[in-house]
C-alpha cells in the first residue's frame, strides 16, 4: 500500500516536471500584463492580437497548407507502399523495413540538412515546394509502420477469394483490402498531420525566403524577445497537437481491442 502510494507520488512529480512549463505558458497567455513576473488580470487580447498579426496569419496558412497536402500525399504513397511491402518475400521485406525505419531513427537535423543539400544539388529553389516534399518524405515511414500491423492481421484468403470471383487485382485491393485497413489509414493520416504541424528542424533547413510555418515563426519571434502573442500562439499549437494525439490514441486503442477480440 505504501509502495503504491510512493509510485503515484513519483509519477505525479514526473508529470508535474514535464508539464509545469507548458501550464505556465498557457496561464500567461491570458495575462493582461506584458510582464511575466506578475499577474495583471485575465484577458484574451493576446489571442486577438495574434489573429490580427499578418506574419502569424501567413505562417498559419503555410502550416496548414503544407501539413494537409503532405499528410494526404504521404498517406496515399505510404498505403500503397505498405501493401507492396506486405506481399514481399521475407528477406526482401526485412531489408525494405530496415530502410523504412531509418528516417524514423535519424535525428531531424540529419534529415533536414540532407534534404537541403539534395534540393540544392538538383537545383530546386527552397520554398513551399521543397518544404512540402520534405514533409512528405519524413511522414511516409510513419504511415507505412502504422498500416503494416493491420495488413499482417488480415486473412490473406479474402483477397484471393476476390480474385477467384473475377475481381481485378486493383479492384480486390480497393474493395477488399482498403476497407479493412481504413481505420489505420485514417490514424496514419492524423499522425502525419500532427508531425507535419509540429515540425521545426526539417522545415527550418528546407524552407526559403517568405515561406515559414508556425514553428519557425515562433523561433524567429523569440530571438527578438518573448512577446505575449508567442504565449498565445504556442498555446494554440500545443492544444491542436494535443487534440490530434488524443484522437490518434483513442483510435489506436479501439483498433487494439478489436484485434484482441478477433484473435479470441
């Protein structure tokens, strides 16, 4: 009993240590005073100023545009790639999976610099297109790794039965396989969108003049001094990512329970 109480206290201290700075940021985003040393009353003016700021509005547009486009394209490519990897022979599949894991394990700064050098080498001007390609590139592995477990749990005879009944291979994939893995495809899309929304390092190295996302804008604003608008902007970004992660975790938990029930 005492041991369990100590474990709960220890867990509580860890959570407090991790989230106390974020809670402080959220609280001060509603502070009427520009000073971070005193509380001047509750206000929403920093959120209003943030929405009226042309730099932040422009950054929000690029953030959402790139995140949405990158997530859709990465989900399509990742889904097709996952299906292709699933039907490979064991040795080839193992090799391709190891290659797929590399971008996930690579430090972001290595991926960012590598992509920047590649874009410069091929003569692609850094800007919207280069950042979009970069986001698609680092999102694809997450989509693949999210869909593969579901493919492994499917009954392979269902696909073969569709072929025996006269379906074309692409028709069998579209009408049999895709509906079965659709929950994982949606989860992969949400995960890709979250990662794209939150990325800074890779975006910083692959962007060009006039194209910035919210993470880069926040970094640029902090170099000039912390403004209350940054607190409001960071709070909005944190809550957006938190909501998406909760949705992803909820969907993953439902899929796990469903798989557990089907195995029984």
